[in-house]
C-alpha cells in the first residue's frame, strides 16, 4: 500500500510540474484576482477535472474514447478555439489592484469555463494521463490501486492550491500592476502558441 502511495505521489508530481496551459492559467488567476478566495473556482475546477481524468485513465474508459479518430479531432478543434479565446481574455484582464479598469479579473463563471477547457480539452494532458497514469496503475489491484489513484488526485489538489497561492503573493507584491500586466501578455502568447500547435496537429490528422 505504501509503495502504491509513494509511486502515485512521485508520478503525479513529475507530470504536473512542467509548464503548461493549465499551470499558467491557475497561477495567472492567483495573481489577478483580488484575493485567494476569489481564485478558488479555478483551483477547485481544475482539481476536479484532473481527478476525473485520473479515474477514467485508471478505469480504462478514456483509452476507448481516444480510439475514435473523430473524437480526437473534435478534441483538438475545441482545444484550439478555447486557447485562442482564453489567451485573448487573459491579455485584456488586469489585476484588481490596478488603477486601470479595461475589463477586470475573470468572473467565477469564466474561471470555471476556462479551467475545464485547459483541463479536459487538452489532448496532451489526456494522453499523458492515459498513457502514464493509466498504464502505471496496472501494476496494482484492489486497495493498492485505490491508494495509487488517491495519491495522484491529492497531488493535483495540493499543487493547484499552492500555485494559486504563489500567484496571489506576487499579486500583492506588484502594487502598480506592471509586472502582472507583462505576465498576462506572456501567458496570452503562450496560450496562442499552444493553440497554433493544436491546429497544426489537427491539420495533420485531416
């Protein structure tokens, strides 16, 4: 049981640490929202979405879904569109502490929508979860598999809370909002770059 827990913790940290659209978006919301509580919608939504992907991967259901080419293409198309729109929203957003008021931080509804998009409409995240977490879980049975899944889910919740908290600290430090504005612009360009990459992958499949 202990081996399964440690394996799940180390594996999940290895998968979640690299820079990606999900991590950038959650950190960005920690920065731009006026309080940590205001960023909780994106944190909780992303954590729940990751938990769903992990459970599906371990159950083997997502492998069946990805066997259909049209589903993979639909996933790529939606992911591309959401990343384009999310990049534009982040580009326009300003920190709550800034004196400028072109649009303000994202609303809870927008946070939830975008968190779902970067979590469930990200083909790479799904394939990594299916190919690595799902495959690794085959080494365990019964309670050990349950502990492995629980450890993977716990890492997602812990990491996203920490990421938003780190962003909130930066938001309090940057009183004039200049650093946050540059971060928003860099994040938007990253989102658009990922959207172009997904569009290229979709073009290759057509």
